[in-house]
């Protein structure tokens, strides 16, 4: 679990603006109350530049440098909800190992953290990775492992994963990620070219891989190799 957020920028993040965001997510298909609670409690304003902190509780993506963005809260909530077992599985935490591709500023990582025993997160841009690690350490997150690498390859040494979340869009689902999915595991990934991406959930069932379309979405591209 997270430690206490620092007080930086707290004046700009009134309970009311956060409440409006939660209400909006609820109206737009986020039904899992544990996920909504998590979005309410993670201080998103600490994951963006101070100049953007006043916009942190709007339901939009925001720039985080190097041409990348912090994902829209609705997308983070949808992806988190989509990897959780039905009824949250009853376990504490509900998921064992979770792989995240595209750490970015670490916001999705922070939202995921209490739902997993361990979150393994990969980022190809070293600068973003370093900043995210420092921030998440300061906030007291202890169950996160970091890797500077290419998410197309997954993290073979830690596979299989109960859930895999990908925060950037490849043209097709990478084979390595499917191979690293545990039985019953769920992969949530945006696929397709800019402007025409679909968020998919792929579940490894006893009968094979089952694909579901969750939503039309807009992500930055998944880029091969390390930055
Ligand atoms: N969940 C993050 C989203 C960041 S945007 C957040 O809320 O901040 C997507 C991230 O994926 C970017 O930081 C980008 O550098 C990273 N990325 C793109 N291709 C990648 C790859 N092949 N491997 C690892 N990370 C990648």
C-alpha cells in the first residue's frame, strides 16, 4: 500500500474536484468500487509537472515530457477494472504478479499497486523510468519492481503473470506477452494505428485465448527498442 502523499499542491486538489472525477468515471462504465476508491485516493497531481497540477483531476491525458502522456483517469480505471478477477476474486491482494508495460510517470503503477502482490513495470525511456521510481519510492510504494527495457519482450524471468497491462499501442498483440500470461490471466492492451485503436482484453482460458473488445481508445505508440 502507499504511504502518505506529500502536501505539495494540495490546495489545488480539493475534495470536490476529485469527487467530480469519480462521479464522471462512474457514469462512464467504471463500476468496480475498489477501483473508484483507488482513483479517489491516489494523488494524481503529484505525477504531473507542478504547472499542470491544477488540471490533474480532469479526465484527460496530460504531457509528462519526452512526447509521452499520463493516461486519462478513465482509461487507467477501465484497464485496472478489466484485469481484476470478477468480484475482485476475494483474495487480498486479488492478483499475484502483474506486468505493466509503459511506466511513464508511474500513475497507473500506483493505481495498480494494492491490487497486486508485486507489480513489475517496464519503461523504454530511462529518464521517465528514473523519475517514476523516485516518485513512487517517496510515496512509499514497496511492491514495485522496475526495468529499463523493451516491453515487446515482456519480462521472461518473472513470467507467468496473472495480469498484463500495456499503456502504449502496438500494431498487433506481441507474441511474447501472450506467452507470459498465466492460466486464467488477463492481458489488456490497445492495438492499432493512431486514431483507430481498440482496447482488447485477452484471457487465457482452458479452451485457449479469448479476445474481447473493451473500447475505442487513443494511446501513444508502443515503440520497439530502448530509448
Ligand atoms: N501509464 C503511464 C502511461 C505513459 S504513456 C502513465 O500513466 O504515465 C506510455 C509509455 O509507454 C511511455 O512512457 C513510453 O515511453 C512507454 N513505451 C512505449 N513503448 C515502449 C516499449 N516498447 N517498452 C516499454 N515502454 C514503452
